[in-house]
C-alpha cells in the first residue's frame, strides 16, 4: 500500500511499484502472484486506477496511455507516507484550486482562495478558480479564472 501511495497520480509500472514495496528482496514476487492482491484492493475501493488524461485529439495515443494509480483517499496516501499538514505546507509552494459550477465568478466564490493566501502568504504560488465560463482571465485580486472547457475534452 505504501508503494501505491508513493505512486499516486503516476503511471508507474508494475515493476517500479513492486521494487518499491520489496527493497532489498532478491526473489521478487511475480505479476501472477501479486495481481490477485491488487484486484482485491481495487474491489475494496482502496486502489483506484484512473484513466490517464492526455491533451490530444489522437485517440490512438489516448488509448495507449497507462492508467494512473490512486488510492481511494489522498489522506490515506498521506498517512501511509507519514506526510502531515505541516510537512505539506513546509515542502515548498502551494497552488490553490477551487472549482465552481457557475459561469460568473463573484467575490464569494474566491473567499477560500483569499483565505488561503492570508494564511500562507508567499507560499501560495498561484490561486485558480475553474468555472463553466467562456474566457480565462485574472481577477484584480490576482486569482486566475479558467473555464473547465479550456482544460481539455
């Protein structure tokens, strides 16, 4: 589970995950041995393979893309990797992201992004609100507004 947590949001190969889970072990388990365990964890909704998204119109490339690995809950991955809120905030910059199902953005829609900026200051590299509007722009308070349609199909 820790190896899958470390591979979250990647397309790491079976061998990469297996090697991370069995460091220093000379006789690594075969794919046929571990596949039933992975399937059980998937059926229990602990592992969640997510189809990779590619910004392309080439369906052949899209079909060939490997699934990304995710655990059912990002908090589970953080716990397995001993990542605390303090470590996340001290580990560099943060990009705040808010999603609204509205085409029009008002001050109330960005209040949490402004709150985050007030709390962490210069650690906030950028703040983005994704919406259902038609055009991208940057608000006077510095928050980027990006229509979901611009992010891909």
